[in-house]
C-alpha cells in the first residue's frame, strides 16, 4: 500500500502520517515513512529523538550523491545525464529507523515550470519508483499542504490518497480539489480522515459535506496530541483515543 497524506495546511497530515506509521509498525508491517514536506516534521511525529533526526539531510539537497548517480552537477538544466540512476542502496544508507518505522527525508522536487529535466528530479523520481514499485512495504508519504505540488512527481507512484479534513468548510473545499486532481492522476482511492473532532455534530458535518468520499474514521480533538508536540514525543505514545481511532481507520482502509 502506497499512501500520500494530503490536505489543507494544519489539519493534521503529519500527525496522521507519523502515528499511522507507528501503528502499522507495531503490527509488524514493514513501514517506510517519507517526509515530502519542505517544512519537515514527520520524524518528530514518529517520535524519533533529535540526535537521530539530525543525522538526516534531504535527499534532494545531497549534491554529491546527485552528481555521482546522474553524472551531472545539480542545478544543471538540459544536457545529458543518466535518466535511470542507481538508487536501490539509498533507502538503507540515507534513512533512520525508530520503533520499526524506517524514515526518509525526501526534500522537494524542483518546480516543474519548464518541464524541468534536472538531475535532482531525475534522482528523486528514480528513487520513488524504486520505493513504490520494487519494495514490498507500506509507504506513507507526508505531503506539503495544498495542491500546487501534487502533480509534480512525488505522488507519481502512490495508489492512495488520504485527505485529512477538520470540521471546517475550507478544508472540505481542499478535499474536493484534491479529489479532482487525483482523478487526473488516475488515483482511484481518495479517502478522508476527519480530525480534531469534538462532538457528534463535527462528524455529521463531515459526513454531510463529503458524502461522496469514503470516510475512514475520525480522530478526536485531544490536548495530549498538542502536548506530545511540546515534549517531542509521538502522539501515538501519548493519546489513547488517537490509537483507538487509528484502529478504526486501518480497519476501513482494508475493507
Ligand atoms: N486531533 C488533534 N487534537 C489536537 N491537536 C491536534 C490534533 N491533530 C493535530 N493537532 C495539532 O495541530 C497542529 C497541526 O498538526 P499537524 O502538524 O499534524 O498538521 P499538518 O496538516 O501536518 O500541518 P502542515 O500543513 O503545517 O504540514 C499541531 O500542533 C498538532 O499537534
Ligand atoms: Mg505537516
């Protein structure tokens, strides 16, 4: 299963990506979590300690690696470079592991403005193809907020989108736009998770407004989730109600 977690800014994408990764690793799945948000914070949502996180640098910024594998210095546009660079050793070399979750910091694709044929994108694309096609894992990608980047390549090998929404019309609007984009990208499964739920009315609002989506479940509003961020822990380890919600979400992902 290759899942991209998307949605409006601040709705809880990283919280879901990090805690779902931990939940599945606890159930003995091989889990690879990928941070594709330039404002990266997925590693801490998984609960990895700072010393471990500090070892990582975004793949897209590894100039020597990009040059070695593609034959061209990053920042070069046009010209000849290896389109299918060797990448199969990258996940082991440039990832950290915490509580059974393997974690990689992807960095961002160069903007596709001019159909960018640059070595950075060539390496990232080859890497994603390898991660999503060749490896037998649950892959969870934490995406940047919004829509603009969605077609850029990060989602090229994903087969499911989870759109996180909160009880609020703006996040529903983003969900609808993401669904349209997903259709264009030929991604069939576009699922919704409602977050920051305070009462039954919040659930009903989401069900009513997003009636044409499959809703996987609802994560409660829980001050312990905010607290976890303050103390540098994963909400998975702190919020019992969140763990219960993840069980429901996972059950519905499989049915
Ligand atoms: N269910 C919840 N209850 C309480 N607080 C929550 C809940 N879910 C997320 N939060 C808090 O909301 C904030 C945003 O969450 P998070 O970083 O997961 O969102 P995001 O969608 O990844 O944001 P961004 O768009 O900036 O990447 C964090 O402070 C987080 O602790
Ligand atoms: Mg985030």
